[in-house]
C-alpha cells in the first residue's frame, strides 16, 4: 500500500524498506529516515538487532566450529545484511542503499530497563491513560480535534504532559 500511494508514511523497522520497495512499481519513492528531532544539534536513530545468532554450547565441538564458520561467513562475506537492507554487524561496513539517509546520524541502542523498573513504562502509560503505542487514542484525538477545531495541538500536548507527569509522580519517578 505504501508502494502504490495508498499510505503516505509508516513507522516500520528498517528491515521492511527493501520488501516495500519490491512490492510495486514505485521503489524509488520509498525511503527511510530518522525521526527529525535533534539533541544538542545531533540527530539520532535507534538501532537494534532483528535476529541474533548463537551457538549451542551443548553441541559437539565439530558442530560448534561449523556453526561459528557459518555465522562468520554470513556476517562477513555473504552480503546478507546489504541484500536485505539491514545494517551490518561488521564495523566499518557501508550502509545499504535503503538506509543511506542514516549515514552521519548517531545510532543508539535501547538499553533494557534497570532491575525493578521493568514495568515502569507500562505502569506510567496505563496510569496516564494515554495508551502510548497501545490504544491509538492519541492519534484518534489528533484527528478528531483537527476536524472539530476545539483544541489546538499545543493544548492537547499540554494535557498529555500533565497526565504523563502525574503518572510519573504516582509511580515514584522524580524529575
């Protein structure tokens, strides 16, 4: 749908760019970009693995060596990451064509929550009743208010910030 113009913008993972390009006749119209926000003048994008490779420590030594050789070939020689439009795990490899727009942008890895805070985002999200990345309530409100004109975007954001801050405080998060 993105390739044939039925959808104007999506927030999928970078893995999907090549697939979307191949889904129709408008591959040149499909691109990938980092969210246009900067921190102290530097733009960042989250990066994380799609799949991970591992070797079973309970396998025979011969199978462990074979698995290691396969993984080494896959990531260093096969061109798999480039062909699928993904970032290579090999330091210094070029970005694939689909992700050239990320060149020069700082890549950061999302770290897991600290011990005891594994559910903190969900707790705050639920307590705020905003449903970020869950319910679609924010997107719905934006559309409804755009149609009715009863609230400005700034007014909506102020309300969301108040709800989020109150939920943070009720969950012991200090500012």
